[in-house]
C-alpha cells in the first residue's frame, strides 16, 4: 500500500510543480510594468525620435507626477503629424502653464493644420507679439489664417510684420496680394495690387503680379499692358520678358515674342521656361532644327517637363521622324498624368 502511495506521489509531483511554475509565470505577466524614466523619454525626444518617445510619454502621463509630460507628448504628436492628439496634449500643457510660449505656438499651428483658422488666430497673434520677426512659420500661418476667415486687413498687417514693412505701405499691399493670389483669392489679390500701385506707382513687381493674374484669366491685352509697365520700372527682371513673350504668342506676335525670349535667357540662362517657349515659337515659324536646340537645352534642365516633350514630338514630326515623335508624345502623356495625380503642396 505504501509502495502504491509513493508511486502515486511521484506521478503527481511533476504535475504540481508544473502548475506552480505556470502560476508564477502568469503572475509575472500580470505584474505592473515600471514607468519609463522621464530622462529616457526626454532623451528620445531630444534625439528627434518622436515616434519612440510617444509610448514612453504616454506611460509617464499615467504616473502620479506627470507635469511637463503633456508638452513633450503634444510636441511629439505634432512632429509626427498627429494633430488631433497634439491639440489635446498641448491644451493640457497650457492649463499647466498658461505662459508656455512654445506650446502656444504649436497649438496655434496645430489648429491651422486641423482646418481651424479661427482658433489658430488668437494663439498665433500672441506669438507674433512675442516674436515679431523671429518665427516666420507662425507669422505666415497667422496671415493665411486671416485670409481663410476673410479678414484681409489683418492678413496684410500680419504679413507686414513678418516682412518688417509698415502695415499701410505699398509693400504691405503687394505682399498680401501675392499671398491672396497663391490662395486663389484672385479678385481680392487684384484689388490689393492696385492699392499698392495707387500708393507707389513705381513699385517693382506690382505690375508683374497683375500681369500674371490677367494672363491666367486670359485677359491678354491687360496682361500685356501690365508686363510692359513692369519692364519700364524693373528692366533687369528676366521673368517679365518671358511672361510678356508668352502673352505675345497668344495674340500671334511671334517675332516680338522671340526677341523678348532672347533677352530673357541672356538675363537668366538657368530657367527652362523661356527655352520651352522659344521652341514653341520656332516651331510656329517652321524652324524645327532651331526649335530642337532650344528644347534640348530646356529638357537638359527639366527632363520631366511634359510640355517640352510634347513640343519635341512636334519637332520630330516636322523632321519626318515618326517613331521618335510617337515616343515623345507617349512620354509627354505619362509625365502629365504623373503630375496631375501627384499630391498638391500646402
């Protein structure tokens, strides 16, 4: 009987030990993990490893003493483009320290990227009052935020502060006109450019901006007038000759366009646009060999320009090189499709 008991005990003991080890292992897994140190999380943050810092900072956020963590966590979220979580943490940082200038600035920028310009404005206005010329990004975003809420006068003043010019000067109206044009506010941009010229009729670039606007709107006679006025004020600016030549081609003044394009490339030989337009002019004049030389130069500088490749296809067509022409037309279509489907910049 004792023998049977010993045998049973020997059979049961391994199972008991196994159960004991399993219980211990389960206890270890469920044990609370120590919070990472603020020093290590800050080190990751300072090294720019924001994605690695975030989980450690999240753990620290649950610690009893977590003051200052919201600032680091909000900034980390901002750096990785998680603006919703950034807003939450940066708001918390400002409840802990209402005078935190960095958190104020980042929260303003965060609201802008979340499409909330009205919320961004009061925060970024504070930033501009603290650093009137130090932070260009915040000043630019403040001006654009005013444009988005259609407060154009405040936008002009914000850009004037950014560029260090008087808020009611001709230059301030020109700056806001340029920004409005980039944001698609064409009628207001036109008004502001005209206000700039009313204050200073000799202001460089104001006529050029109006010419750009008019050529985009296919108001070609007005564009020509503005570019010609700009040439009289600012005769060394190569882009004016190029854009005026573009306007001339649209009304069939190819000889005048060719003359202006030559002047443009003599002033600045690094831009591909005048060479491409020259190729177009020379094709119209039935000079494909000269057009090819100009387009070769343009495509050496800008090999992915689909207009240049399309015109090169026309050159090869005129030269009787059908295969080469087809290749250029196909490449032009591919490049245009890539450009059309590429994401637009902010």
